[in-house]
C-alpha cells in the first residue's frame, strides 16, 4: 500500500481509524472509585483500621479502570475467564500497543464481543484466535507467531547478544595474551638461572 | 593493533545500516502501522444487514454471488474521509457501471439516509450495521473501507483507507475489466 497523497489527506485519515476520535473513548470506561471505606474508618476505635481503610481506598483507586464493561461479560465465569485471556492476546487494531482487553476503543469492544460470541458458540481458544487472524492478519496478535517472515524478529536479538558475548570473549582472551610478559631471552634466562642457582 | 583499528569502524557501520533502513522506510512507503488485508484471496465474509431503504429487503449473501463483481463499501455519515471518497463512488456507479453495496457502520439509519440523500446515493443496495457486529466478520478497523468481491465471491482488493482516483484507475478498474 503505497500512499503518499496530498498533504491534507493525512489529517483526513486520522479520524478514519476509529470511531473513538469522534465519539470520545472515555465514555466507555467505567470510572471505578473506591468509596465507602473512609467513613467507617473514622468511626473505628482501632487505630490500625483508621489508616488502613483510607490506604485501601487509595490502592483500589489506583487499580486501572476496566475497559471491559460489566454488560459485556458472560455469565459463565469459566467462559468469561477464557474470553479475558484471549482478548489480552489480541491487539487493538486502532491503538498503539494496547490489547483489546485494555482498550476502550469501539472496535476493540466489538472484537471483545465477537470473541465472546465465538466462545459461546463452542469455539476453542485456538479457533477464536484463528478467526481473528483470518480477518485482521497476524497484526491482531500481540505475540507474533514464529514463522519464516518473523524468524529475524525472534532470533535477531538473541543472535546479536551471542555475537556480542563472543566478541567480548575473544577480546578478553586477546587482552590477556597481550598483557602477559614476553618470554625471557637466552641471556636473561642464563642470568636468572645463575641467580637462583643454590650456592654450594 | 591493526585489527583493533578495524573495530572502530563497527559503530559507523551500525549507524550506516540503521540509516539505510530508515531511509528505505521513508522512500518505500513502508507503514508498520498498516494492518494489511488478510481477507484478500479468501471468500467474502458473510453479508447480512437490514436495508437502509425502508421497504427494501435485507442485504444477504445473494448480492455477493450474483455472477458479477461488486464493490462493498463501509461508510458512516460522521466520517469525513467518507465524504471525500463519495464522488469517486458516484463515478464508479454511474460512469463505470460498477455494482456498489454500501454498509453504514455505527451510524443511525436516519442519519445515514439523510447523508446519502444530500450527497447522492451510488449504491445498488445499502444496509446498516449499527453495532458493528457484522463489520468484525469483515475485519473492519474503521471507515471508510472498500472491498472488491469478484464474480466468484472472493475478495480481490481491500482498501483500509478512502479510495483515491489512482486506486480506481490502477487497481479497481483493471481487475473489473479482467474479470468481466
């Protein structure tokens, strides 16, 4: 896809990518606020509870908001757990390095829903992933599969590491050889022998 | 000592390789963010959508297996690039006699209808996919997207961007001419 069109077409393509830009993605993200803990803490006579509860409230509020809405979830906890695992492996196609499970984008929500529908229809996890790959290509997988086109991606980094380690090893061997003193000449050896020869 | 001096060239060579790759990326138009089109060469996904035109039957598989190639276009009235490609679709329908099937994606039917009324309606049949359910089956990532389905119902082209005149001239029309 070789596209280098007029300068303003880039701006035009921006909103194409998702309905997100048009519709405000944040709306989908339920705001989870920990609440209720604090009031009780002040009433408690136990000092430990007094500071524990606000701390807990704080920690809970730090927990990231879920992109998955309660209404999307399946009633069967086992299926829902599988759906979550699968959607964590799927890449949101309109985001930057975000899984479908994390993304509030509309397309991500649609894909989450499709995953659940396939699971309910009886697909295995593998089949669901294959279904998505058939439509969005390997692009949709956060973990690219190992194949002819990706071996450099998988093996490149370890290969460079190995090469570097080999280079360092060779260099250190050479340096050790360079630092070792040169062997004694004949005259030096004779002198040394004379010096260490036990006197009778 | 000489071999050590050659080592000093290593960073320079690394730089040259990286620069070469970046330069090639710039010139070749390589787009790492491009999703690509996994559907090309496969049978078209299922088409099932209620018609946008009151009183017309729902859109179904028959439309993709009429023995004629069709262009399936996903659009929305809230999508500006769709506005830009609309004249080309009109032209394809009127001047080149291409059968176009439209799907309004995540678009209220009355809004999509009003939009088509205002701009002109190039579609032989037009439906809507309000919740984007069918679109996932088509591997849609946004609008506009356009698929060329051949007479055998196989996807031949997939544009994940507004189509341009050069797409029509260089890719769509040649395939249609070769097919029919």
